C-alpha cells in the first residue's frame, strides 16, 4: 500500500520477491537529474553494515513495487509501535519509568 514519501532517518523494510529481506535506514535523499526521480542512500541494517544508493521515482519511494535485476522489490516504512503505557505517558507529557542497571556484578 503506497504511503507518504520517505525522509532521512526513516527505517524501512525491503521486500524482495514478496518476502522480507532486510531493514535499512534512509541516510540521504537527493534529486536525480531526471524529474520525479530521487537518489536514495540506505544504510542496510545487517552485518556487515553497508550503504547502497538506489535511483527511485516518486511512486517507488511511496511503496509501489518495482523490479531490480529481474526481482520484484518493494519498500515499506517501519512505523514505531507504542505500547498503551508508552502512549499514555507520551500523551500526558510524562517520562517513562526508566531504571539504570549496573553492569558491575558486585553492585547488585
């Protein structure tokens, strides 16, 4: 399903042949020389980390399927999922109940 355009720091899930393949973070978006096309640099969140730059059109960066090397590719933005407690804290402007855990075994 098409979504709004990507922005820098968005996390996406890339599907290849209708199967989830990898997560990536949008590092850079630059206009391409062709109108309506964009050079999108992704940091692939898989070891070893690497970046790739794909040239995509407006529809492709909004989730429309396209082919690359004969394989169907589709990009989905990952939307953060807040728990009900996180949502309530966020709406009330409250901070979460975070705890500091010591990494020192002798400091229990």
